[in-house]
């Protein structure tokens, strides 16, 4: 194997493939990146039996071949190279890297021991890459992080013809986003539970192309797989097993009170007031008379309060939220006005943009003593 490639192109390619490498690989070869030169194309791949990543770029090749080398070490070396073309070649059991006057020789791993990457399922449809990344980011923030409840660490993806619905919950909040897409066939109906961290990272990293194609395959229990491809990059991941909560029944059909607050003002006020809130302590919101009063702390502890303008309809109400969860929802809004719909101070509130829109964030309140 022997090829020449621009340093920035090579660095970006290696970094993208290396991002999914396992921190503690069960077998040494899974810590490697597979370099495969065919014609004038270089494909860099990683795989840990759960997530695969593959990216292809154009190069000037004089000899084809394959090599498997330590992925993290390769990424660190390439990132530190000077801004000059990089020449890569194999010499027996070593990979030679030459860039300007810098030279490295890395031991290779046995290619024959590397597992075959999974094939992409059949394409299910396509969606704008920027819109997809934004929608996933809005929803993934509400996914659980407790691996003992794996079903809550995923994003529920529901496809009904030309509408994709994304939903995630950690039992304390629920985020739901609907987005249009172009299905491969009409009348399509499917669902999948995708690991939230993998989905968020993938969606963010595929914005280099105009579109992302989604390929969804659901076999037997635990055997499902989903693939994403865009801008010369391709990744697959196994789906999560388990039952996702029936979230639609959790969203209140009506409300007893409604508040409209400027989003940026709301965010900054919550951040300031929450500075005095001990860990997991709530921020209290009191609505009434065209004002929202935010408070935190009290008693023998530090105390903070701030009043901001708000449009409010309904009886005066005081309700409390975890400030981190509240900020996550507010910062995910793509509206300059935040709309909060309430039923009672002890039941979930629904946060949306001013006109409702395609994004809903359901937030459980914190019970106030007394």
C-alpha cells in the first residue's frame, strides 16, 4: 500500500473514523483503524461490534492494499503533522508516515483478525442533514444516561410516511420532535430505538453533505440495525432492545394556564438565579400580574430572585423545576418566545415555541415542601 494525501483531508478522515473507537476494546484489533486503498480511493473504517464508521476520500495512490494500525495513535500523529502532503506506505509489518521532515513508523495489527463491517440495510429515506442534526440535538438532550435502564438511553424513531417523529425521555422530562423527510417508498411505517449518544454524534458529524440517507433494518429481537450515510461518511449501529414508554399519553391534551416569556431573557435569568441553588435543588417560578418571579435557595442558605416580564393567562401559580432540565429545554427551542402550558403545580408542564411548532418538551415539576 502506498498513497499520498493532503494533511487536512487525512486528519479529518482519521479523526472522524476514530471517534467511535472503544476506550477498552475486548480484543486488541478493535482498537485499530482499517486503511483500505482501492484505485484512487482510501476508505478508513472502525468497528466495535456495536457501531461501525466508514469514510472514503480521494487520494493519489501508486499501490493498493490494506493495513490495520492503532487508531488513537494514528489520529494523534496525523493531527500534529505539519501542513504538507502526507505519504503513507507499508513496509512489512510497519506503516510508514512521512510529512515534510517528520517520519513515523507504526506497527501494524493483523488485518485477517479484523471483523467484517456490517452491510448497510436498504435505504429507507433521506432528510436534510442540517435539519436532521438540529432535530436530533433537540431530542437527545432528554435521553437517560443510566445504562441499567437501556431503553431510556435511546431515541425512539417513528416513521409514518413522510413524517419522522423523534422522542426521548429519562422519566423526568420528555422531548418530542416531528420532522419531514423523503421516504424511499410511500406509506412506510416503521419504528426503532437508537442509542441517543450514537445518534447525536452521527447526526452532528454528517452535516458536510446536503442530505443524510437513513437505512433501517429490523430483524429478530435485538438484531435490528440502522445506518446513516452522507458526505462520503457511513455509520451503522445496533438498535436498543426494550420497551420505550408510551409517551404520547403523557402529554396533556389541554391546559389551565399559559405563559409566554422571551426565551433568551428566560435562559439568562434561570442561569443567574440557579447559581445559589445547591445540587438538585429547584428553581421556583411564580407567575402572575404580567411578571415571572424566579427564586432559588432560602432559609439559612444563599438566596436569589429575579423578576422578568411575562404574558400569563390563568390563576396565579408557583411551580418548581430542576434548573438544568429547564435550561436544556429552553436552549433546545428554535423560537425567540418560550411558551409554557400548565395544568397544576404538581403535574408536567409543556414547553414549546410561541406557536407550538414541531417541538415539545414535557418537564416534571419538583414538589415544594408545604
